[in-house]
C-alpha cells in the first residue's frame, strides 16, 4: 500500500471509482485516503471537482463488446488465433473485431484496461446543460437563488409562472448539479452562498449517519417531554443553548427556567466541545436544589452529545427540539436576544469571566416581566427555592 501522505500519487480511474463508493456509503476522507493509498488532500480536491456528485453510470450498448468479450479477444490474440476465428467464437462479425483493434489499440498492442476505458470515454454523450443553452431560464434561476429560494422551490414555481412554456422548466437536481459541478459552466459558484446550508458540494445521508455529524445518539424528542414542563406550572424545567462569540470560536452557556424566566449564565473556558459543556453545566446546576433540576430542553447542537452522562450526573432528563424549531425553546431564544445587548456577535467571549456573567444575569433577573405580572424572575425563582426548604 502506498503511503497515506504520498502527494505524488495520481488518482487512476479505479481510484476515483473506489473513492466515490467509499464516500457514498459514509466513510470519512481520512479513511478513504488510507484505503486508496493517497493523501486526504487528493480526495478533497477530487470531491471538490465533482461537487460530491457521483457520475452517472455508463450503460453499455449490447452492440458494443463487453468486458468478457474483450478478455476473450485478448486471449485469442495472445494465442495467435485469427481475427475471423475470434469473431466466430464471440458470435460477432469480423469487421466488429477489426474495428475494435483499430479504435482501442494502444501503441500498436491491445491492452484490456486501455481498450475498456477508451470505449467508455467515447460512449459518453454529454448533453449541453439546459441552463447553459437557455440564457432566459438561467437568468430566472439566478434571480430566484439570490432571493434565497431553494432549488426545489424554484423548480416548482417555474411550472406555475410559465405554464405554457416548456423551455422554462428545470429540475431542482439540475440546479444543484450546475452549482456544485462548475465544469458544467451554467451557474456561478458564488450563488451557493444563497443555499440554506451554503455547501459547495453534496453530502450524502449515509456519510452523515456514518460520521455522526448532525446526529446525536439516543435523543429523546420534545414531544416526549412531560406536560408539567410544557405548561410551566412546575418549577425546575430549563431551556438551554449556547451564545456564540466572534467567529464561532468562543461561547457561553445560557440556561432559563421556564416558569420563572430565571437566567443562569455558564462560563466555558475550555471551549464548546461536548465534554466541556457537560462539565460546566453540571457544575452550575449542582448549585440548585434537586427539586429544581427536573428537565433540560436543548436544540440539536453537537455540544449536547454527552447528554446521557449529563443526565446521570444531574438527574435531569434532556429533551431535544425538532430541527429548525427555535420557538420550542422560546424563553431561551428571547433571553439570548437580550444578551446580545451585553455580548454582541463581534465579541470574543473567552475574555468574559464568570463574575461578569453573573453580573449580567443579576440584571436580567431583576427586570420586572409582564408575563410574570410584573414580578421579577429572581422573586418568582426565590419562592420556588424557598418552597424546597
């Protein structure tokens, strides 16, 4: 096997096919590079060039020689059998065999792999992309992408807006391919910034599941949360999230008690990894009576990947919101908006101390709230603490 960091290794057709197969079933770039025997950077460049899209499989015409027939042809040539006899064995016309040798011979000799690859290259008939030849359609698609419409929305809406014009139709898959594969020359690559994910290449569902990216194991969804948490009647049910600082390199933890809107802010000096967040939240919540540690509702951020360990340490069950549903932890979202007055997105939060966080939390907890009948969160929460007495 070649060394993993061998930057001089040029990927062959077989290498590219194997890479596509491994990435499509979920292997990481590093694992695929180790298996193929190239560098991880080589795979990144290859996937960037294809946009993460697997090439369409070549369908061989029955009129053309198969790989098995080419193997038989090569064996006949090596054995000195005449072309007419080889053709008879294969049930082909002699002209077919002579044409195969004329077209697919390499430097005067017949090589099986070279012949197979040459035939495959000639068999491809790439049609010009519809968005290349139809400037009007391309302009319409680019305009709607700039409005942050998804390719599926664009495709469906074009049918409604141009019901009598079949030339103004394009599938969402064509739009994605034109964005991800720049060799198609249709849509400008910078338009990918208007996609919701802003990705420049496709990522398969299998790869996401294999790597664990975007997926937390053993999640219990918010629909399973007890009714007492939903109606805010019983104290001790919390909502949580991270408030992220400049460049996404720092963060603080935010916790809001649902019945009182009481806020606690958590310093994260060791970063926003799952372990760092778990340890910091556990330490903060252990300051509360056990009766006020009932449940925690969080979004599906990877910082809560250690939720099972967290639950064991705090005796708090963690419930996860549905994707893209911030309103399911509305108290926390509202609090994070208020916190931006103190901690703007341009601020590096690593420089903020726990003492500063507690000062800000006291200010928020001392503000009277209309939803609390103009009581302060600290007053309502103080009653809950006293009742645990």
